[in-house]
């Protein structure tokens, strides 16, 4: 099975190389140009002096802060909503109303509320990651077999024990799904979060937008690839964590 | 997991993949085919709500394009110059109103084959300082945080020029990128001390008491180029007469704005939805002249070349190639 994993990236790379090389994709840079662009980002930086390492570090801080906020609020809220029908009825309409609004649309408000620094960027990213985490947690809690809860109660378990020993472990696989999707959307929201301003001149999203302004599509695509790789790595880490935590299954 | 695929389904998959590839190829080829027939239809792009490009709006509203017998089709309204230039790259635009900076950037990177056929405006930017910052000259910016709309933009160059004139080392100023709509908020909440932006943002900042004008760009660099009328080189080659007609309408509109200031303000208000008082103030800071000055543009091209933003061997030669004023008739500016 392992060797199958490299097929789709290789096919995509081959197609890209072929079509860009033939000039069928307009001014799309070839993979080779993008690799050179990657070297430029590491050695020279964009803007010059602002190296890729710094952009990655700055974006990691933003993605982590936003994601952590989404996680810390999203999981407990999801558990309570899944647990209580009344709470679900009360909260669900608001959640469904806010959920379709793209993070980008919140940007001007976020800046009024939190300024142009980390707070507003974390808010935008948290907003993106929040909903998949909440909704998957809710569905995870609901998926726990009611007979298990009954059995625990019959055996004398109080509400706390039921929550900690039955509901949360039972919802774990679904929570992990939400966390994985949430992490992906956190990276997707990065460009929106860094679109208006970055105070220290660093950020992958900011770097990509600068490459666009300067018509350096090789650097732009290199930045996209970096985000893709980082997102892949984090997804892999979360899956590893999932395997470890859910080894009882 | 182990399973065996039936040979039939795998053959079918191959067929599907082949079909998709062919479809993609057909699409790509279809996109390349363009007729070389002459046309009176012009696909135009411009920047949304940009007062610098008022001549376009005036020419449209006053029927100057119709007078010239050309059919102007608005195919793109853009938020920013680079997006508009990428539409030129894609071959979706024939003529566009756009800033000199993105036009030079894309031409200098061979990302778009365009010529500057006329100028839309000069000046039109300002350094705005938030209330509470002491001092009333550019030297007051030393040690402060100053926002520009982007790296190597005209505003970046204007700020560096102003700092140089005031003997301030740019390294002593914290220059950050903030998009103009958000500059106002950042000024009002003291997250930045000053900002360099194009109109109407400086006038909006003043109207909202978020800042005061430290220096207009006219003072920093008199009659500096700003927005341009840019045309696709292939379109120029195939339809020189259509370009000439378009430029004639643009020249007429530019003169009209100069001769009818008050009406122009009203039109500016209609065009951008901007408060009339703000539009009036903003218009004072914008010069409307249609003849691009090679010497002035060259200065900016040199700045971009030195910054490593464009890969051109000679700034004067590149500038000469970029400007094509043959369509401007009757002289003047």
C-alpha cells in the first residue's frame, strides 16, 4: 500500500511539469523554477532580507495560537452541546448562521476589534478552525451508544464520570477528525489573516501576497508548496497522536 | 487491505484519465486561439473606486468613447493593480487603467506584454500622520512606525524619497505594509504613527480625524507619475486605430476634468460613492495630465531595478520601450 501513496503527487507533478513546460498554462512557473524560487526564498528572502525561515516561524506562531484557541473553546463546547439537547437547540441556529461566513469577511471587523497584530490574525484562524472542531465533537458525543451511558449509570457512575469515562473517550475518534479538518482550515485561513498587515514583516501568507504584487510567481508557488508541506506534516502528526491515544480501540 | 481489481474496471479508469487529459489539452489549445482581425471592441479593466482613474469614468459617462465609435466593454473591475496585470497576462484585457508600479513590475518580469499609451494622473498620494505625533516635518518620522501599501510601490518610493530629502535613514524608521483601507483604523488606534497612501485615503483620514497631511506627494516629487493607460502589445499591433480612438477619448476626458473641476467632483462622487467633501479634498491633490514623462518614469524604474524587483539591464532603454505615445495627438499634456 505504501508505494500507492506517492502516485497522486507524482502524477500531479508530472502533469504540472508537462503542461507548464509546454507553455500551456500561460506564465505558470515550472517545477524547476519553483525549486530555484525556494532557494531564493531561503538565501535572499522576500522582500530581500526576510528569509523563508522567518516567514515559517511567524506563521507557525499565528496558526498555533489561532488553532489552540479554537481547540480550547471548541472541544468543551462541542461536548456540552452533544450532551445537552437544550443547549444544542439554543446554540445550533447561531452556529449554523455564523459558520458559512468566510474568515476573510471578518477581517475588517477583526482589525477594529483587535488591531493589526497577532490578536486579529489568531481570531481569523481560530474562526476557521473552530466550526469543524465543534461540529465533529458534537457528532462524536452523539454517536456514543446510549446503552453504554445507561450501563455506566446503572453501575453507579455520576454525570462527571459518565462524561470523563464514557462520552469523551467515545467521542475521541470524531474529535480527532474535527481537529484534523480544523488544522487544515487553520492553514487555509492564513492568507486571509496575513492579508492586510503583518507588523514584523514576516508571514507565509504575507510573503505569498508580496510575491503576487512583485509578479514573482515562482516565489508565489514555492510559498504555496511550503504551506502544503507544513499542512501535510501537521496532519501526519495529528494522526500519529490519534493512533497513540486511541490504541485501546 | 488486499483486493484485486478487475481488469475491466482498471481499463475503464485508464480511459477516464485519458479522456480528462484530452479534454484538458483541448481547453488549453482553445485558449490559445485568437483571431487577428481588427476590432472596435475594447476589453477594458480598471481599479474600483480609484479617483486617479476618473478620466475613464468621465469618458464613459460623457459618451467620449461612443463619439470615437469604439465599443468599450468593462470586463474587469479590480481591487489592486497586480490582479489587473495578471488579467493582462492571461490575455483577458486589451486596455486598462492601472498604476505605473504594477505595470512596470509585470512588464519588467516579462509577465505581461504591455505598453503605456497615455498617463491617467500625476501626484495623488500623501504622507498622513496621526494626531499626537510631535513635529511637523518628515524628520518627525524618525523612530516611528510608518505604513506603506506594499513593497516597491510608488508610496514606498515616495516615502524613501521624502526621508532621504530630510536626511533620515530609512533604517531608523519602522516601515510596515498595511493595506490602505485598514490604514485609517490603524492610525486612529495609534498602531501606526504615519501612513503613505493614494487618494482618497489621505482625505478620508483627515475627514475622520484619524490623521493630518504631513506632506503631499506633489511636494515630495513634483508631477510624479501615478496611474497609466496601458494596452496589450498584440492589441496595439492588430488594432492601432482603435487604440488611437481610445486614447483620444481619454485625452478629451482628462481635459474635461481640468476644465470642469466642480462637475468632475460630482462625477467622482458618483464613481466612488465617496463623500463629496472628501472627494473635493482628494481631487485637489491629484493632477490630471495625459502625457507620460519618460524622464520621471525612468526614475521610478531605476528604483525598482536597484531594489531587484525587476530584471532589466538598462532602466532608460526599458522605459523607452515601455512608453508608446504615438497615439496621443495634438501635443499638450
